[in-house]
């Protein structure tokens, strides 16, 4: 199911960035937001980073509203109904990474029933000069293309939206700290 734009980038307005910063502060301190927990998937070789979960509906709603506009603008027109709890991610150790993966792994059971991740978003929370490595790479082209992927290292406050069935990764950190906010917009399973 590949139609419309491959991805969409936009810059968040200062008001939205203040909301993000507020959400991150609450994520490490409140039980509703979760606490920073090392996600060590080294046994699978998939990921090395730290995450905190942001579960407050008022924070998710801002991004859901943006995702609905992007969904229409890109011509994806996939049925999305809500935003899953968002993930604040820290790549703060040399070598931290997230290997190739897709975000859509079949229907997930959420409190509202079965939902499928349809649109993913990554928001950069670090300036490009605050870390080396850590590029976000997205597979855009087919197997016959000379170069199948595109790398991104964007300014703080820029978000990229893409369909959740697209392969992507975060390259290993060489120095500094890469911070990001990740969101997944879900809807009913495909028929």
C-alpha cells in the first residue's frame, strides 16, 4: 500500500514545542507519564536507548490533530482514530541505536479494542550539532533503485511523518545526545 507522498516534514510551532517540553518533564516524574526505563534489546540486536512514556491525552491530541492534516495532505487517507502513548527517547551513550524495523506489527489490543499503527512520527528534540551519528534513515525506494533510502538529521522542532509499514532506523550515536519524541497513530485493522 504505497500511494501519496512517501513522507512529510514540518516544523512545530513554539506553542506546540512548549507542550512537548512540559510533557517530557512530566514523563519522568509522574506515574501516568511513566519513568525512564532502559530498553535493552541487545539480545535481539535491535535497539539500545532509554525511553519514557507520555500518556496524557491532551499531549497526544495535539499530535493527532496534526497527523490528521498530514494524512489528508499526503493523500494517504488511512483511517486513524487516536494516538498511542508517545515515546520520549534518549540516545545518550556512544553506540546507542535502533536497527531496521517497521512500526506496524499487526493489530494490537488497546483499551478501545484492536488497533493497527498506520502513521508514525519522529520529532527531533536535539539540534544536529548536539550529537554525531544518530541519523534517521527511511527506506523510500524499491530494490531496483541505486539508493533505496534517505537519511535525515533535522533541526530541533522538525517532525517527520511516514506510513508505519515503512522500514526505518536510527544510526549509532558517535558522541553527544540525540533526543526525540515518537508517536504512532492507530486505527481499525485493515479489511
